[in-house]
């Protein structure tokens, strides 16, 4: 899998916005991984074009694989299922559905002129 290298739009003293890719580079109900300031971040596009960004690192398997997980819905809440142990993480909050003691970092993400930007 190719990992995207993001570019920074602002100085790094505060949380900066990083250009990741074109929106069309992410298929609906799929994810991509971007390397932002040395950290892997998984970005997901839902079928309604809603975007979410969370850590790519799965704390249960200790692997950087969440961008390869299955996008789904549990009780109306968008989730990503880890491809290894199948734990579900809420895309809005990062909370693990099966283990409430585990939570991923979530990042602001938006589209500007057809380009995906993530704040870190």
C-alpha cells in the first residue's frame, strides 16, 4: 500500500493544516494512510463524502493497519473495523467499541477546493 506524504500549509508552532491528497483519490467507504509530521494518520471517506481522520496505529494489534480496515456503521455511528482483531473504533471519537479503555486520536479534516486537509 502506498503511503501519502502530506505537505504543510502553515508553520509548525501550532497545530498546522496539511494537504494530503485530492478528495477523488479516496474512494467512498475506503481509507488511505498519510504520513504527517512522522505519524501515520488514517483518513476515511464515507459514501456521503463525510471525512474522518484517526491514528493509523491499532493499539490492540500494535500494527499500523487501520487505514486498511472496513468502514461500517454500528447503531448509526460510523466505525472502522481493524483488519487484524476486528475491534471497532468510532470515527467521530476514536473510542474502541469493544474496549472503552482504548481510544484513538482523532484529527480535524476538511475539503478545500477538492483537496483533503488534516490538522495536526
